[in-house]
C-alpha cells in the first residue's frame, strides 16, 4: 500500500533522456564496447533506451542513451 508521500513523489518525478559517449581514436572496439556495456549494466535494463555506434575514419564512437531523473547526476 502506498502513502500519499509516495504518490506525490511519483507525480513530481521529472524524467529526462540522457546519454554518455565512449570514443577514442586509440581505443579498440573491444574497449569501447566493454566500457559502454559496463556503464549500461550499472544503469540497469529499465533505464537503458539504446546503445549505438559509429565510425569516422579511425575514430570510434559508442553512445548509451538512457532515462534519468532530473535530480540524478549519472
């Protein structure tokens, strides 16, 4: 059974979409994907929206998109 305080907190929570980028000219794809996967595991499956990657010449980029509360600093 939830209290009024729980209901008010749920109603006032403001979610925002955030991302974290893992990139490196000198990092291997294995390193980039491992770092991104470790970060996503810390967030948990309920928060992760997607993980994407791209390459421009020798610069690899992996982005983790996730939901966070506006008060979070993750």
